[in-house]
C-alpha cells in the first residue's frame, strides 16, 4: 500500500474468498477470472473466513515489485487471476454476472426484514 502498487485490497474475514471477490467486483462493476491449485473442498476454499488472508489487485507490470515486498515481509503471494469482464468466474466452481451478484447482495437485507425497517435502521446510524 505504501508503495502505491495496490489498486484494491480486501480481507477474507467476513464471508470468505467468494464474498471478498464479489465485493471487490462491486466497486467498479468489473469482473474477474480466478483459478486455484488446491486440494481443499470447494466450500472450504470459497467460504472459510480468514482474517489473515487478503486479496489484492495490482497492475501486471508491478508484479515483480509486489512480489519483492511480500517476500521481504515474509508474506506468501499467490497469483490467482485477473480482473476484467462482466462476470465473476472461479474456474470449475462458479460463474455469475457481477450485476446479478450485486443486485442479490444489495437487496438481501431489505427482502428479509422489509424495506421500511431496513431504511429506518440505516437512518439511525450516525
């Protein structure tokens, strides 16, 4: 972050990797395609909450500098994919349009508790 190389960052502590990737896509309405080399079950891979795991995005030419910073800090770095397009794609597991995910994400609470209650709760937040 201090070097100005990171374009976006999000921890995996609330909802896991799937929620992290989706929320990162929502900001600019830009999708991503990711792939993982792991033996983890799909549910553990996508939904395990881990506060010490962070997904970052950076420009491809900055990879050597990002890698060097992570190595110096003793932080592992795994390249998992690229941003772009209109869908969130986790190869072999998930493919959904960012707009559809964002609509479901932003309307879930009002649908569950009712729009009036949801709006009143938002208005009472300082």
